[in-house]
């Protein structure tokens, strides 16, 4: 497969998942932010923007600026609109590989971005619309594309971004938002019902954190996403050696996944920020390794907020 096409498919997966994850995080914080006093609202908005990998462009950064930065700013790929626009552009470059249904869905989504009010209520509806559209994109990719190398690159990008976005979502727990509960955090990930089915007794925040980090059956857990990324990398490069792995990307992903899988859960909450930083660093390093190996260049589209 041409490296240009592979790169475009990889970034379609990442950008669509980035839009989905940002919409989930913004959605769960909107109501609380809207009810905070002005000074506290500005402080929390800046902290939330930092967790998402951006920096405010001015000192007086408030809720309306946060909505623009994370939802509507098409000039930066850290926003929902920017991510969906970048996904469409990459689909245009790989037009001969993506299915007509997938292209039409991305194109329609892009042109629907401007049809939403940019206040709190409008952004809430916008986030729900984005979740529906990104779910449609993923479904069409899985059902209308052959599961060949091209699809594997798309899945690889999607899985890496999903691990990163779940880590960022968990990092927002540290942002002071008037007592963000783990119930809301689980709902943000679409994990609440699945989590309840795993628990037969009362639970606390440690159990919720364990589920979002280490559950092997829930698709949005970090371990599950990293395992999907590892599976895609293995199929893309099925070389088998008796000693070690020659694929840097697989080595980085495998180390990050096994560190979480075999970590003692007793001290999980105390070390949560370190775990999230480690996951984000692993995703950035894996993306860079994939770019060097398959796209013959350094990772030029890396997220500005990724941990170096």
C-alpha cells in the first residue's frame, strides 16, 4: 500500500476518534462549568483546555472561549470541528480507497458543522450530534471497507486515539469541577451500564478507575484500545522472531498495556496522574514510530498537547 494512502487512513481513524472523545469530555463538563462563578469558571476552563493539550491565547479565557477552542475552531485539529475537517481532508486524499458511503458520511458531517448555535445549549446538542455522526463513520468503515491493510491502518489510528482520549478524560477528574463524580465519568465514556453489570455490590471510585483503565472487555478502556492497536500492528507486520520484537511501535504499545494489566490496583488512585501521563506518552511515541516505519517520515501531525 502507498504510504500516502496508509497515512491518510491512519489519520482518519485518529481524527474521528479525537472528535468523538472531545465531544464526550466537553459534554460532561458543560453543565457544571455553566453554573460556576465567573472567576472560578475561567480558572476551570483554562485547566480543562490544558488537559486537552492546548493553551489559552489570552489571559481572560472564559467559557465561550473554551467552547470555541474545543468545539468550533476549524483552524486547529484539537477541536471537534478541526478534527472532523481534517478527517474529511484525509478521506479526500484517500478517495480511491475509502468506500463511497464513508466519504459521503464524512462530507455530510463536515458541511453540517456550521448548523449549530455556539452557546452552551447549542454546544450540548452539537456534542450529541457529533457522537451520532462519529458512530456512523465507524460503523460504515467497519461494514463497507474490506478488512485489509487500509482498514488496519484506520483501526490502528482509532485505537491509539481512543487510548489517549480515555486517558485525557480520566485526567479531567483532577480538574476542580464542583465534585465531578465517577458516575458522570463513566457516563462520559458510555461505560456506566457496562460497569454496573460487572459489579454485584457497592463500588467506589477505585473500581470505576480500574474499569476504564484495565477492563479487557469494554472497548473504551485503555487496555482494550491498546490491545486493538497491538493486534493491528501485528497483522500489518506479522514478522516473527524468537527473541524480542523488531517493531518499535509494537514494543511501546505492549509495554504500556502490560504495565497496566499487571499493576496492583491497590495504589491505582494515588498514581492515576502518572498512569495517564505514561499512556499519553506511549501513544505519542507509537504514532511517531508508525510514521517512521510506514509513512517514511517523522510524525508531522502530532497533537500539540501530546506528552514528549
